[in-house]
C-alpha cells in the first residue's frame, strides 16, 4: 500500500501535478510524467479544483496515471460545493479508474479562498468526514493535509493538532504538510505529533522557486506565509532570470538537505507540471527510487 511504501522509505520522493486547462499544457504535463516515471516516486498526487481548476480533469489525470504508468496516483478531493452524494460519486469514479489512494481535504470557498467556510447544505463540514467517506467507498490509503503554522481557521496550535489527530482517528494514515520554506516549522509539527504519540508518515513539501512567477504561486501555497528571508535571497535577482533560477534551486536543495539530515524520509516535490526542477532536485538530493534512472 502507499503507506507501507512510505514507511519502507525505499522511494524517497513524491510529486504533485495539477490538471491542465488546455491541450498544450496537458501534452507538456504528460511528457513531464513520462520523464519522472523512471525516477520511481512513491506517488504522484493530482490536485482537485484548487484555484478554480477543473474537477473532471483531476479524476481523468489520476485515472490516466493508474492506467498508463507505473506511478501510483494519489487523488486530492475536496468537499467544496458538492453534496455528500456527489462526493461519493467522485470516489466511485476514482475507484473505477483504478485510483486507490485519496488525499481528503475540506478545501476553501470557491472564488475567494479567504471567505468564511460554508459547507454545502447537503455536504461535509470537515476533512475528517471525507476521510470516513473515502474509506467507506473503498479507498486504500487516505492522506490528509497538515499545517506547520496551524490552519488559518484554527484558534491555536493545540486545537489544530487535535483536529489533525481527529483526521487520523477517522482513518487517515499519512499527512502532507503545507508548503513551508522554514524547515524548523515543519520539524516542530513533526515533534508535536511525536509528543502526541502519533507516528504516521508526515511529508514536507518542497518547491524550487525558480522564477518570479513561481514566487507568486508560493504566496498562495503557503497562505501568505512565505518567509521574508526568501524574498531577501531572491529579490536581488528579479531582473536576471538565470541567476534567480540558480538561487531558487539552491534554496530548495538546502532545505531538502536539512530535511533529510533531520531524518525525513520522503519529500513531496511540487512539479508545477514540469519535469526539470523535480529531476534536478532528485539528482542533487539522491532521491531516485529503486531502479531509478539516477
Ligand atoms: P480541515 O482538516 O477540515 O480543517 C479546516 C479547519 O477546520 C481547521 O482550522 C481545522 O482545525 C478545523 N477542523 C477540522 N476538523 C474539525 C472538526 N471535526 N471540528 C471542528 N473543526 C475542525 N485545496 C484544494 O482546493 N485542492 C487541492 O488539491 C488542495 N491540495 C492541498 C494539498 C495540501 C498538501 C495542503 C496542505 C492543502 C491543499 N489544499 C487544496 C488546501 C486545503 O483545501 C485548504 O488548506 C483548506 O482550508 C483546509 O483543508 P483541510 O483538509 O486541512 O481542512
């Protein structure tokens, strides 16, 4: 199972894709998938409707991974704007497409991610309910999101930790941490879980910020918590694409090395639907799985 593979830690990275909005992106993305497949990631996760993305496209991409590659898909699913019955249908479609593993998320309000959360009137209120629903619909491993700095709706870190533990109590067996560039924040979350007696695999996210456009994406992926030191390191290169790229990659490699030195076994790499940065990190950090091309 996915969680057994995480625990065995013979494969050292996972990779994230998002459904493409147009044919050209879809083709580029699929070439990226084919280039990364030989590096043997533990799984490839496929985002769902994040930032107004295409939901059917997410199920299609995850199913295509299951059908046409040796890469295990992890399908993100959110409770946004759908009734429980509709969510159950999506879970059944995923299962029919050979997708066995699900990242169960609450999601954020469509349109304005910072608006107060309103569950669908016939839907689910929190991710723990989606964990249960996914398991009822035959999911194998269910993963959940974790927040090194606490989720923005959580009043404090203790409450946030209790909610995370609630998702594990509901049956989730691993967690992916929200992207953070401060390795210490990730490690503190790992310590809080360990202190609570919880040993589920927790994956840190790693995104090489190799262009000003990626710096923009970073703001969204970190809920506005991208650290000021990241700007201090990158801003001097805003007018020099090559130097910006090198510095962004250096930051990611430094963070990756620290995480590995701290005993983290699997790193979750954001691909932004392209292969080269992921390949570079896998090469630099020695993350290729067994039989992996590097
Ligand atoms: P929850 O776990 O439900 O938590 C939300 C808030 O409710 C928290 O404050 C929590 O403390 C509280 N809470 C949780 N359970 C309970 C309970 N039982 N009772 C009372 N309060 C509770 N979004 C997308 O739209 N698509 C994606 O593909 C996507 N992928 C993501 C991947 C990762 C790794 C991460 C970290 C986030 C991703 N997101 C995605 C964003 C995510 O949907 C938002 O961060 C959302 O605000 C929280 O989702 P959650 O699953 O953590 O919610």
